[in-house]
C-alpha cells in the first residue's frame, strides 16, 4: 500500500477547496444505537455483544469537530485485553489487510464536508474500519471512497472501559490554511471476540441490565473554523432495551 497522501492533495484532486464563508450556528447532533444480543450476562461471565452506532452532526451548523466522545452505561464496557493489535504504522505502510483478523472490530461509513461554513460546501465519503490498537485504544482507518484521502484516527479508552474518545487530527480539521472540514456522519457496527475456553471474551461486554434499559451518550467538541462556534460542545443520547 502506498503511504497516505496529505489530505490537501486529495482535496485538490476532488476540487473541494472553494467557497465563501457564512456564519456558524449552534452545533447539534443525533445518535442512534443498537446493542445485540440484548441479554446481559454477569460480572463473572459478561455477555459478548455488538454495538451499532449512527451519529449525525448537523451540517447546516457549519461546525468543525476536534473530538468525538462515546460514553457507555454502567454494565456495558470495552475490554481490549488479550486482543491482537494493529498499529497505525501497519495500517499506513502495509494497508489494513495486513492487520491481524481478530484485531478488526468492524467497518462502516463516514461523511464529511469541506468548507462547512461556505454557501456550497463540498462532500466527501469514506469507509471507516476499527481496529484494536493497544491496551487502551483503537485505531480507526478512514479511506475516501472514491478517492485517495486516507487517515488513521486514535480512539482512547478510559473510565473503566466505558468511554471512547476519538481525536480528529488537526490536518483533518484544517487541511489547508483557511480551509476547514467537518465530519458529519459516522455509521459503524462493532464486535470482537478473542481467547478460547474460559478465557474467551468479547470486546464489548454486557454484565448487567438496570431497569431494562441501556443509555449510550455522545459528546462532540467543536473548534473555530475560523470564527468560534456558537456552542463549544453538543451532546446526544439514545436508549435501547436490554434483558437480564
């Protein structure tokens, strides 16, 4: 695999660097979540589940995000222990196909716009593939489709496995001086299993179901592009049913 070209080169090729800025409005986003299967296990033997996410940022607001934060409820957590990993260097230099198969958590799509505060912003589409990247993080490979733009985003796992914070690199926020972009949609389905016998476990573990509901929330943090956003953050949540 050839090395990742700069985002600027890809955007020049796609003709996306033109537009007249308009004012930002307050950013908002929506979240749709699925957890399957919905039957919880126990603390000693948590259920191996999959997580589906559909996050949409209001493109009309013209906001550029620097971070995406996903918060899981009590009883649902990420457990990367024992999983093979795929490094950013492997993805960049050798390609995603070089990653260990069990490091791959799932694949989806993403959409972005360039010049989000312009009257006529340009659209970009990507595939996204999530990999276990280490003990406390995942690597997210973005591949423009069609196109040559590639990037690897890092998602840090914290709060006892219940929070995933995805940093959006500065070169994606602002691919060229005075030119900004915004990730508007992420859709992905994630699940992983590793180990064997008594040590077999999932990446997402569901150990309890309180009140028959699981509430997942997200927070987006916005940055100037170039003017300050009307609001620095926006939050959203979705609730799905579960069973004990």
